[in-house]
C-alpha cells in the first residue's frame, strides 16, 4: 500500500505480467468504514504508450490524519499545519489543488487551533513576525491580558472613588461647622469658639481638592468666616 508517486508502485503499474486489480463492492467498504475513500485510477495514467493500466481501476484508500497531543503548544500546531499545507496542497491524480490538508475529523476531534487555522489562516503575529518572536509576544500577551482585565475596571472606577473620598472630606468639614453653629447657639462664652473656628478654617485652607471641588471648598471657608464674625458680635 502506498501513494501513486511511490517508485515501487509506479514500477509495478508498468511491469509486464502484473495487472492492478480493482476492489469489488467499494461503495460498501466506504459505507462501513468512514476512514476509507473510493478512488478511480484513470486508464493509461501510469503509461499511455504502453496502455497501463488498460482500463479504469476502482480502488479504496485510507484517510491519513495528522494527530498531535492535546497539550502541544498552539504555535507548533500552526507550524505543522503550515508544513502540511505546503507539502500536500498541490494537485494529484486523486485530488485537486488545495483539497488537502482538510479540516475533517475521523476518529479524533479536530483541534481548536486547527479549526481556527482553516477558518482564518495562521495567527496575525505568525504571519508578520519571525516564529520565535511571535511565540514570545503571544506568551507576553497571555500574561498581560488577565492583568489588564483586572486593572481596567479598577482604573475606570478609581476616579469615581477618588472624587467620592475628596467630596466626603469637604462634607466632613461642613459637618463640623454645623456642629459648631449648634453649640454656639446655646453657649454663653464665645471665646473658645473663635479659636475653634480659626482651627477649622486653617484645616480647610490646607485641604487639597480637585478643581471641580474647589468652589465647594471656597463656599465652606466663606461660611466659616461668616459664622466666626457672628460669634464675635
């Protein structure tokens, strides 16, 4: 058993006294065993001058599969498929150009990477970069993508969290100012309150906030001065 291009097969096809026998019930064999193909060897394809073979011959041939381990690196799988395409994609007696290799699973499932290869060809990096560099970039991306997937939501939320914290810092000072106002309304001596107002205004002056919160901080300082002036009267 061998390919038509095999020297021994071609020698036998043209040898005198040896005739190629066809397969009876080829359709039945193919129906029972899906890994077989029915083929027709055309008459005189081996040697037209010697009329070899003299008539069309019905044959059956097994389907060959390229099998790899399930944990084989995807880059090597793509390289194997590229090599198989270069070797087997040409035309032949029994097939047209580009017919093989084909994404057909017989006994084993088709690899996910093989399915992707037949759908869109080699990966973008392997088409435009040397093999070693493409593999290195893929490994780096494999590490970075999960990190980016975690950091991206955090980066989107962090400005909102930052603004919320800064806003609360301003509102805490407002809360202290309201508390001082309530205490001032019932207090008999205002001297201690003047010092507390000064301390509150000093804290507000040293507080750094984003530009969007500066109007609120300015209003806070204005309110502190207003209440302090009321306490001095």
